[in-house]
C-alpha cells in the first residue's frame, strides 16, 4: 500500500501516534519494531505520522519500503538505500533542496561516483560509513534523522558477508544506543520474524516492539529467517556470534497496536459511513463487527460496497469467500500429508470457542505452519495466537 496513501482519511490510532511521537521527541536509544497482523494499518499509521504529525522543520525521514522490491543480492540492497545524483552538491544540500516538497525521502542521496565505488567494494562497512556521515550532517543542521524500514523481514535470509540482517541490526544499534544519532523503526507483518527477533534475543534491551494489528491476509510472510539464524548459530556465523555476545543481556520493550477494539471499530464504521453520506443502524454495525471484527481494511471494504450492494449480501459473500479459501487450503494439506492435516484440524478446532488462545496450546510446527499460511497471527510478546481476522475466525467456525 506504500507511502502514497496520502489521500485516505485517517482514523484514530491516537494512542499509538502519541507513543511514537513521544519516542521520536526523545533521544534515539533503541530500535523499534512496529508489528501486527496483515493489513492491520501499520503503514497507514506511519504514513499518517510522516505526512501529518511530524514537524518537517525538525525531522528528516528516510523511508525504505522493501515490500515491492526484490532483494536477492548486495546491489539490490544498495539500490534500495540510495538515490544517486550528479553534480558537485553535497548530500545535505541535495536533501535541503528536496525535503520541502516531500514528506519523506526514499533513498539517501549519494553522488554518482561515490555510489559506483560502493557498488564495487561490496562491503557493508563503506555503506554504513557513508550513511552515518550523511546522518551526522543532518544532525549538524539541527535536524533529527529518522529511518523507517517497511517489511524488514524481506532481507531475513540474505547474505553479504555474514547475514545482512545481523549487520543491519548491529548498525542500527550503533546508530541508536551508541551514537544516539538516528531513530530507527522497523515495520513487519511477519509475526514469525518478530518472534525470531524477540526469541533469539539478538536485540534484547535495544529494541521496542510496536504492534499494529490488522485484518486478513494478502501476502506471504518470509520464512527465511529461522533456518538462517539457526544455521548461523550452528556454523559460527561471525555476525551472529557478535550479536549473541553483544545482545545477550538485553530485552526489548513492546508497544501493542492491535486491531480496533469493538468500540473503535463501530466508531470507524460511523466515520466511513459519514464520508459516504450514508447512515448505519446499530444493528448494521453489530452485524458488520460480528463478521469482520476490528480490521480497518475489511470495514472499509464493507462500507464501500454498501454504496451499491445490500449489507447481508456483502457479508455473506465475504464469509463464503473466506470459507472457501480455508476449505481449499485444508484440502491441499490433506492431499499432501494426512497426518499434518489431522493436526491442523485439531489446532484450528481450538478456535471454535475462543478467538485467542495461548500460543503453546498448538505444537510449534503446526502453529508456525498456520502462521506462515496467514491463517493465524502470533503475538510473541503476549504469547497469544489468534486468527488473522474475525473473517478467518468465522470461516474456521463454519468449516470445522
Ligand atoms: N487508522 C486507519 N484509518 C483509515 N484507514 C486505515 C487505517 N488503518 C488502516 N487503514 C486502511 O487499511 C489498509 C491497510 O492498512 P496498511 O496497508 O497500513 O496495513 P499494514 O499493516 O501496513 O499491511 P501489511 O500487512 O501489508 O504490512 C490501508 O490501505 C488503509 O486504507
């Protein structure tokens, strides 16, 4: 969905906005992870902050969106990080010239020659050194730099010398905890990735996690990080060894940004109905909530369709769609592996009564399988598993 959703009217999230703005007003100290289920509104929230809540005279934001970019090698990563320019201006002059027209920068300006050097050298050391210098220049200008990386898990299994993710984390730790130079926020919908970061204790005490929980799926989370980290340990990956030593005694602090609760969801429906010049009865709103819960994107979909369709038809169709997807998913699992199928069914049956269950009630392999397939969302900080949305929950109750 990216940063371009600037015309969308943003609703609420005041608590999360307040929290993030307060963090930004303070000195950089930790890496912050903003996490939540798929489509929960993480990007929308960060966009709202960048576009409408941050004082542009005080902050300069670099926003790296990895979601639509295929990163498989060093050069791809470099292309995401930098924006090349020609001429003799310094990077800070380039930044000053363009920042007034943009809410954030998508790359760090770099002179063409310097970029060519960096491309040739193929080490992160030069990359990070260059970035640090630019950030220091920004600081000297009296502004606070902020780095935001969306869908960070996409580089989870990428190797440059060691695993890039560790090099990046180490670099971010130096930018925040050591140098207090730049705020760093990482967004991810991949709850297994967040769980790895949390559990491996790679970043203990240097990170904060902000949960922006959402509704329903739409992309397949990366599954690369687990085996990579494990093999890193097994084979003595130097970056990881450093991480383990360096991070061992640290613990993260987590900020939960969950799906809208019922009260907020009903208000969101009124907000959208008003935008569309329609009105909803209390029964309508209850019904919508019962079908799609507090997932903003699903509520938006229902209200939008209400312009030309009847509410019951919309909701029936959405549920049927979710149910069919679940049915076909289960059919595929059964065809592939009968044993696994039985375990999956047993696991999903646990949700017939409850929307949320304790994570360890489902064996690790099965829960990770269901999380990867975007059926369940794991909140590793609370130790809670739940369906990715009310819609998925309703489908589970119908199919099983
Ligand atoms: N607070 C909000 N007010 C209005 N619309 C919202 C809000 N939160 C989310 N949305 C809508 O829901 C859609 C999905 O949100 P968004 O893309 O921010 O989710 P995400 O958590 O970043 O998703 P992903 O799982 O792809 O990372 C957005 O396009 C936006 O229109």
